[in-house]
């Protein structure tokens, strides 16, 4: 099972992670954060291929992809 964690308090809403995701797993949130921006969020986790591109391209280092084997 894979989880994608996005620190919404630090996310700048630049959209780089959204643009580089080959499977359209990420999207902009429909609600503004406390900082007044539309941050990235996980929109389609089932499509994730664990490529880690979102994590690698995030300029603010707010995304982490955690892979765990199913128990």
C-alpha cells in the first residue's frame, strides 16, 4: 500500500507535482489553505504507480511517498 503525504501548511501551490505526475494522481485542492492558496492534494490514489516524480520535483520538499507492503 502506498501513501502520499503533502504538508499543506508549507505547500506553495506551484503545481509542479501536478504537472509531472504521469497518471494524474494529484490535483489542486478545492478549498484554500490557511495561507490562502489552493495546495496540491491526492485526487486519484488508485492510479499511482509509485514513480516518486511528485516527491522528486517538489521545489518545497513537502511531498513524501511512502510504500508499505500489504500485511
